C-alpha cells in the first residue's frame, strides 16, 4: 500500500510541475505571438505609406531607397 501511495504522490507532483511549466510557456508563446502580430501591423502600415509615397512622389521614394541602401552597412 505504501508503494502505491508513493507512486500516486510522485505522479501528482509531476502533473503539477507539467501544468506550471506549460502554463508559463503558454504565456511566453502568447506574448511572442502578440509581438509578431504588432510587427506585422507596423510592417503593413509602413509598406502602405511607402507605396503611397512612391505613387505620389517617386523622387522621394528614390531618396528613401538610396538612404536605406547607404545605411545597410551599419
């Protein structure tokens, strides 16, 4: 009977540890997905703004492209 109780206690401790670890990992994954979603939104807005600049002011778009190329060595 004592062995069965020991196995049950070890299984219970293992189950609690797994719940804690996956609960923590779930929070981290949720945070990373939120940050990825925010980055996607920012990239979309920047892309639309750049597209509008390239349509309405091609010279400014050319200057932006040249500026990005000259800063790529940093």
